[in-house]
């Protein structure tokens, strides 16, 4: 064993005894030093964690609902064109849906959505709930996944079947823990068979009318009869191939719909367009800015704690 190490081992008890004596003699300063270090480090960790959690909640809140789709809704014209008077009501219909599917190459999925409040009834419970008349493509656009059974398909739409898919909260409210697949539910007095229950989504930031967990989904053709809305489709919803194609898709929708309804190109309000990215980008920027701000605050707290330790 080297002499220096052997000497150190002989001195170790004396060094430890002296250190303990100093700690006892300056106990107040030592505890304040420890508290300063713990407080500073904890503040940084807590603030950074809060900022990261806020950003994650915002991000997931959009992703649960669909984070890039474009929605078109009919309004009123404000200008005259070809003898058509201003103030004409623009109602999107099934032909608009088919024309957009054929004439909007930037879209990977196109659907429709008309959501209304109806009275839902089973043998044991009655309540008002939201019903969405839509097509199978909405599952891809708005991220619907079946926990039980299945979602709507093209055959349900073609045959106008009286079938319904329930949101998770709605299924729990009407059937509890029992399996509702194959059971019946009345929507405004009309009988529908339950074919699926969606996975629970929880908090959502952008929905058309309400949370998907509390919504029932029926085929568009059957919903048109339920709502007595003729050939109208409500809102037209389209998902772009890529998030950066949202603006391009909106222009394609505008071109198809304005030509179909003979709307002047300089009448911007006849059909309103909503891009979900218009909500997503600012909110994510707010989340990122909050993380930076909280990180700076935490760093400042740690610096103050360090200065206190240095003074001690």
C-alpha cells in the first residue's frame, strides 16, 4: 500500500471527527445551506415539469380530436351574381361531398358532419344527447377508435342502416358496465342498433359541438332522415395528405364549392373555412413560450438560492 494512502487512512478518523465538530458548531448555517440548495433545485424541476406538462396536455388535446383537418360551412352570399340576389343561403349537400372527393387531390379523406341534440332513450334511462350524422371517413379525420364492436362503414351509409356508435361516456351512462353491442336505443323515438363503442378520449380542445365521449354517431343517410334535413350534409370535413397541405386543401375546397354554388370569387363569407392548424399552432407556441418562461424563473430561483449559499 502506498505511504500516502496509508497515512490518509490513519488520519481519516481525525478528519471525520473534526468535520462532525464543525457541523455541530455551525448547524444553523449548514441547514440553511442545505435548504437553499434543495429549494433552488426543486423550484427548477417543478417549474420545468409544469411547463412540459402544460405543453403535453395541449398537444394531446388536439391530437385526440384531429389536428389538421379543414372544415367548410355554408353561410349567406353578400354579392349578386348572374341574377342571384345577395343574402342567398348556401347549403352544402351530398353533391358537394362527391364533388370534393373527386376534385380535391390534396385531401386524403373527406366526410360530412351534422351534429344535433336529440332525446335518447333506453328501457332504464332517458337523456338529451348529441348525435352526429356522418360517414365512415370521419373515423380517420377525427381519430375515432372502437373499444367494442366497430365504427360505421360504407355499407351502413349505402343501405342507410339504423345503426349507431356510442361515445365511451354515453355508453357508460346508458348501459353501465354491460356490453351494449346488439342492444337498441331510441333517438327521437326512432330505434337504432348499437354496433360499437368508442375508446375514451377525455379532454379535447376542438370539437364541432361537444366532446366525442358524449356523442352518438349514425350514418349520414340515416341521420338525414332522423333530422329531416333532406339532402343537406351540414359541415364538410376534409383531412389533408400532410399538415402543411392545409392551406392548399382549403383553396381546393373553395374552388370546388364556389363553382358549384355560383358564388363570386370576391365574396369571402359565403362559405366559411376553419383550419384546425389555425388553433394548433398558436396554442403550441404558447406552450413552448410558457416552458421557456418557467425555465427562466426556475433558473432565477436557483441563482438566488446559490447566492444565499455563497453568503453563508
